[in-house]
């Protein structure tokens, strides 16, 4: 189970092979995941019950931090806080 504090984060560091790390908002990260899921021939088994790419991407965002696109090609995302709480 993920830490509830993660859901309070509005930004994610995105790591793609052979690219510079970038920081995206939660909405941008969700769209990024949807784009990648849309490129797959078949969704991972644990996402196949989701009724849309958006809900599959949201489940990934809530429960995981990596997605293997093909052997040796992994995407990663990590919640980050850009400003200290209360600022």
C-alpha cells in the first residue's frame, strides 16, 4: 500500500531511458503514462480490468513507480515535493 503522503505531492520526477530526467505535474504525469500505455499491444495483466487508459494510468500512478515497456526499457516516476509544506 502506498503512503498517503505521496498523494499530497503534485509533481513527479520522470525517468525514461536515454533521456534527461524531467519534472511533471501530477496531471502531466498521468497523461504521460496514458501515452505510454496506449503504445502497448496489451496492458499489463494487473491493469487489464481497468475500463480506460486513464483509469489504468491512474492506478499505476497510485500503486507503482515503474513500468517495463519491453525487456531492458523501463519507465520510472517518483513523487517529489518542490516546495516545503506550509510555504
